């Protein structure tokens, strides 16, 4: 008897085809699971970022802990908070009042919060730049502006590394000299400036220059003052110059000069000694250069 014929199997029932289908199904399932895992991970990261934002928003705006520092950063910064920051960076914390120290502590907390936010963004990837800017974008742009040199110097001086990099703070101490302490003047060597300063070139900064007799005095103004630019290689020299310029950190308002941190285009942030007295009746140096003013006449 002839054996029974082998029944015809449809193509989809072929073992090789079934194996292929099974493999493909497994791959699709794995791919789908991976996509779902990625989706849920992204969703969880989004929720986590939202939680961080909500918590930091609460600290910044709802708890009242940062009201004083936000107000000080916004209102009359140059005459208020900037002066306190400069005294701290100059090493004169002992001359600050209890209220001043409390305000600077708030500034430290504020910068620490921003530093932590940058850590979450840059090291942990838990938030992105848009999340950061939604909370701190206004102040970041403020800290980058020319009038906030003191903040940049503070961030760099006290080791807020991520903040300093973000707001373009430079880790160097620059000094502007425009009068009797420049190279070639007698006091330059006598005070030891030749050993503590490194000449970087000449520049101009915003201000008006007045002839005060034996020396000039620069004050904030719309003109330009010619100056020599130095990098301070020995910071202790600044205390020597403070004494020479009669800058009394315990009583800045009655000092002959005050050491301020200003922004100089194409140079960066630098210290300069500004005249702190009344210039009424003093002779303006139109050229902005002291020796030129003495040689060509004043008005």
C-alpha cells in the first residue's frame, strides 16, 4: 500500500517561517519594551525636573528667604550691595555691619542655589538650560552686564565655579593705575609695585579725570580716562595701595579714594581707585590723560 500522502502545509505554518515570525515578534516586543522604557524614563525625568523647579521656585519666591537679596540686587546695586561685596572681597569683612553680613549670607545662599541648579543640569542631567533659565535667567543676564563687576569678582573669589563660568567671571585680579602710581612715577618702585604687579598694557575706562594738584582723581562720568592695566601677582600689595590712596575700609564715605570694581570693555573687570571728594571747582582734564592734561592746559 502506498503510504499516505504528506499533507500540504500553508506557507505560514512552515517551521522556518514560524521561527522567523517568532524571532521577529520577540524583536518587536523587545523594541517596544525599550521604547516604552525610554518613554516612561523621559516622563519620570520630566516629573523629577518639575519637582526640582517647584521646590526651587518655592525657596526663591514664596518662603521670603531671598526677598532682601533680590531687592538688593535690583535696587541701587552700585551704591548699596556692590560696596558691601567689594569690602568682603578686599578682605575687610570686619568693617561690615551685622546687617551687611546677613545680606552677604543671603547672597551666598542665593549663589549656592544657582550653583546647585547648574550641578543638576551639567552633572546629573536632571534639568536642562530652559529649566534653569525659567528660574534664574533674569539674574544670570543681570550678572553678565557691565554694572555687575562686583558680583563676578565675588563668584570667582569665593569659588562658585559653575556660576563664575556661566557669567564669564575671570579668575584673575586686574588693577588700573592712572595717576601718581604709574610706571615711571617715583612711588611705583618705592611702594614695591614693580615686584607685585605685571604690566598688561594701556586702556581706557569710563569716567571724568580732574587735576587735584599733586595727583589726579577719576570719578564716574561720561568721558574716558587713560590708564595702565596690571595683573596683581601679589595680592598683599593692594593693602599697601589702599593706605597710600587713603582708602579707609572702616569709613569708606570719608576716604579720599575708594577702591571699586568696574568693567572695562575688551579687558574685563578690574579694580580702580576713584576720587571720593567733591570735584566742584576742580579742573577737568579733557584728554583723560593726566600728564597730557598738565602739559596742554586744563579747563
